[in-house]
């Protein structure tokens, strides 16, 4: 942490300490909902997919209302609003129809709350709401919109901007927001959307063409692994002296016909800029045509294929030994699984077992030493897509699907479903766990659940 009064039971960033998603909390409920084990709820004004964070007795979350970007601070015990800070968007950022400009999760070190909005930049507030600093960042050019979260460690704010071009990693001073270093990164095909992790004196980033460790003080590239990522979304999950990266395997040509069927309105075999449904996909098409095509402003099958050829064969669930120097691909990859993998959410290691969930509600336990599947089954009564990542505490794993159903699983190699709790409102947000309570953000509401007599 950056030095503050964060408590052991707090949840101060996306997926808690280093993105592991695990809390030491006990005595958490398996069954809850609008009429059961509800401690409080807060009606969120504005849209957003950022995870609530909990630190020092307060809950912080972000939202967007037209051109206004908001930071809310709530009393963790009661859910009552303590303060609101507002920032003004400086421009329009490309993104897809599902994403939000309030997707990046805040970070709190106990004294300061750090936020990132891609159409504004970075800002820092005291836990009582006072403005400490504001630093511009961007503009950014991504296919789906910036959705990764910044990380704060030992006085530095780390931000990764993997885009359709001009990608970089940067460190800012946590005390005043000034840029400390900025290192160029390869951009790949669709950019990247992964939140970095910290390991000793390095910051580790899952990128579009490689997994990379940078020196925290200088931004120097220390070691890297190729072939394990192509369009990364998940957090590099650190487990002792190893880490896991996870994304779908790009093992075949990516078909262009589904894109034509969806967007080629005039049926000429190409997709013109006006035919794309959102600003993010338009930015992707323009970059692909520019870098891999004839620069006529239209996207065709040959340009599409050429762009994806550079990541063909990349991806999978991969275990990597941490450390080393230079290219450690041949020496540090421990194992790689290539079938039945998540699309957007991160895996979790809990009580010695690795778990992940993929579209359709297929939940899998994995032997973390070998990558072999231990148990794989569908989560009954909770099919559909899962964009949020699982979290764990009290021998339970909590998973939220896009329909707002929270599945509670009894942890173990031969895991079992304990409950399915339907909140009746869509959710794309990873839950938070702190002080014996579970915080779940749906489209309209922030819910706080805990055991009640």
C-alpha cells in the first residue's frame, strides 16, 4: 500500500490486495437479496461498472452522468452519503455500447482516494473529500474503451494505456500527480484492458503481445513472456512465486462473416465507418485499415485476417514462474491450458485451488500445479454471461452474472453450489467483501449484505 490506515479487513482496490480477490472475512451469508440479509442499499445516480472499494469505514465508488464524473463516499455501516466530488469530462472517448467511462475502480491507501476517468484523467481526494491533485491523461484510442484500473504502490500510481496505437505504461507521484516515467508498449490488434499487479520491485502487465515486468522506479523492461496474451482483460494473478494469466486462445482464424452479417448494411462485403455501431469499433476499424490495409477507410476480410494473424496461437490459461531477466518464455512457462476458458473475467486461487467461470455459467476448479481440470459443471439457475470476476471469503466463492444473479459456491476441488441469489437488476461489476459484508453493484443500486438475526 502507499502508506495509510487501510485495515486488514478492507477492500481498497479492484479485487482487493494485488487483485487476488480473496478476503480473510468470516461469517458471511450464502443467501441474501432485497428481502434477506440486506444491511442497506444505495440508489446510484449515474452509470458505471467500477467496483466499490471499502477502506477506513467508508465505501467509495464512481459514476458518470452525461459529462459529469462523480466520486461518491458512503458510510460503510449505514450506506448514508458522506460526500460527492464532481469532475468535468474533457472530451468524448471511444468505447463499446456496454462499457462505461466509469469502469475503472478507485484505489484508497487509507488517506487518499485515487480515481481514473479516461475522458478526464487522474485525480486524488482526501478520504474526507478534499481535492489533493488532478492530472490530465489521454486522449485514448481503444476498441472497447478504457476499463483497466490504476494501481498505487509505495508512492506511485501506475496506469497502463494499451490502445490501438501509442500504447504505454506510466507512473505518477501519489503525492502530487506528477509524471515520474512513461514507457512505450506494443499495441497489438485490439489493445488491452488488464489491470497490473505488483511483485517485489516490479509492476507486471499482461499486454497485447507479451506479459511484461517493469521496474517500478524507472519503467525499465525487466523480463517478458510472449505468446500468452493477445487481447488481455484479466489481472495477472500472483500466487506465491508464480502467476496465472488467462484469456481465450486465438488458435484459428477469426471469422469476418459474423461482422459482415451484423454491420454490413449495404451488403458490399466491406464495413464503412458509418456502419459500425459505436465509437470504439469505428476506431478499431480505422486503425486496422490504416496499419493492415489499403487506407481507404473501409474494413474488408483480408485486412481483418492480417490484423489477427499477429496473435494467432496466443492465449490460454498459463502458469508462469516469476522473476528472471530478458525473454523468459522458454524457461519460465510452467504449464498452459487451452480449452474451456473465460472470456472477460479473471480466475481466482482460493485455499489451494484455482477456479474460473466462462460464458454459459460453466464453473471450473483446476489443479494449480498442473493445470488439469478437477471439476467442471454448469452453475444451475445461473446460466448466461459472466463479465465480473469471482471473489472469495469464508470458504465461499461469490460470482455475479450479467443478469444480476449472485452464485455462492462452497470452495473445494469438488465444489458445490450453495445458493443463487437473484437481485433482479443487471450487473457487470466484481463484488467487494469487507468487515463481514458483501457489496454488489448492479445497474441502479449498490447493495450491502451481511448476516442479520
